[in-house]
C-alpha cells in the first residue's frame, strides 16, 4: 500500500501475520477459559441432582396413581375399629 492510500483511509489498519496470529490465539485462549469456567460451574450445580430427585418422585406418583383404587384404599386407610376408645369424662 502506498502512503497516499493510507492517509486517505486512516480507518484501515494493516497487521502482519504474527500480529493476527497473536490476536486469534488470545481470543481462543479467552474462549477456552470461559468454556472451562462454565463447565466447572455446571458440574458444581445441584440442578442435575434436583432434576433426578423430582423425576423419581414423579415416577413414584405415577405408579401410585396407576394402581387400582381398591388396593390404594386398603393400604392408605386404617379402619376406625383399630383405634381404642378413650373415655374423656372426669370423675
């Protein structure tokens, strides 16, 4: 490029191959650090554990709801006769 072209268009900058290589190496290194930090943050997060627990709870709930009503009524209700009557009158 001639000097006259450079003075007419000052917004154009010229870099050599080494400068461009260093620029992109820094960009790649910065991006790699960001990705590594994000992976570390995600691995420390309790979100996966919570999702797993909720999935197990939902599976149990679905199984419970799919059981026949007779079985669930028998297992969940206690007959009144099994409780002893207590006399609450004071002498």
